[in-house]
């Protein structure tokens, strides 16, 4: 890009070079158990996240180290505390001081999060709401993902429809956000209410919180999918990461067609 700006390279030649770089096969990796996607952030605006369940601590660590070669921040999701302790110990042995376990979100981060410029708390790019306290872990997963991408966030926890005055009391601040992410279990009604009151994109995350007929979050998911508030986007049960990734795409805007 600098060569184009300096007049030493044509736009056509630069485009051909970029296409070759982005679409070329990955270099040969030493890992026998995984093929980390080193170029995902270039293609999708967000790097690959390591899914920790089912992997050993050594595998999580090695994949993350590989991804760090091309990304400033790498995340490992759904990491149990014992697994995280082992990963942190491996990092310490390798002299890595920027590895952290976000226990409330069950996420291990590798790298330092970017500093977020914010004029005031009311001007956060994303408002993250939960129906109840039990929904907070899923919301925290989303928050860690957003903050790792340099997105400013504000938390509005325990805003369920059983006490609608709580939402109404914060509505002016929520409306100032560019995206609203709503995490709720039980009857899953909160996202529909929020979507009917704000004019920005609303992303709904059903959680497994609820009683017997909640069916592990299926009732909340069905309620959100059957919303009468047009334009509500719904992700899978407990998928805070997916909701955050979609919010990042919304904030960064759609790229020009190829």
C-alpha cells in the first residue's frame, strides 16, 4: 500500500499481490494436530479463536502461539479453570507475560488488548444487557471478545422484563450505543422488548438458564426467533462469542464488493 501511495506500484499490481498473499496455501506448520488459520483476520475482520474443550493444555497453548505470529491478540474460549492454570504455567515457562485468564468469561487471552478511546461511558460502541445475573458468564464471553478487538462496551446487567423499570431507567444510555447485544434465558423476552425500543442493530443471545420447560435454552431461542420486533438477529444458545463477532462486523461495516 505504501508503494502504491508513493507511485512505485500500480493498483492492479498491488491487488494481484494481495490476492496471491491472502489466497495462497498456509506455510507448512510443525503442529501435527491442528492447522491454525493465520490469515483469518485479514479475510473476516477477526482472528481464529481456539475452542479449548476437548484439547489438552499443551494443544491450546501451541495453537495460540502459532496464531500469535500474525495476530496481536489471540483468544481461547470455554477454558476450564484447571486447564487455564496449566496454560498459564506453560506461558510462564516460555517467558510470555501477556497471557491472562478471564475467569468470568472462561476465556484465555494471549496478547495485550488495544486501548479504547472513549469520551464517556455513555458513548460506548456496544451496550451489553443481560436478563439476569445467571446470564452474565455468556455476556462476559462476548465482552472479552469485543474488548480484545478494541471495541468500547458498557454493561447493563440484570435488566429482565420482570422488572421493566430497570431497562427503562437505562434506555437513554442504551440508545447511544451503535449496537446492542442482549443475553437472556428463561422466556427470552428481553431482546424483543429492547429491539422495539431502539433504532440500532440488536443481537440476541439465548442462554440455557431456566426451568424444566426451558429445555436448556431452546424455549428462549424459539421465543427470540419468533419475535414480533422486526430486524432482531439471533445467535445460538450461549454463543456470546458469535454475537460479539457479528457485532464487530457490523461496527466495521461491509467491505466493498470484490
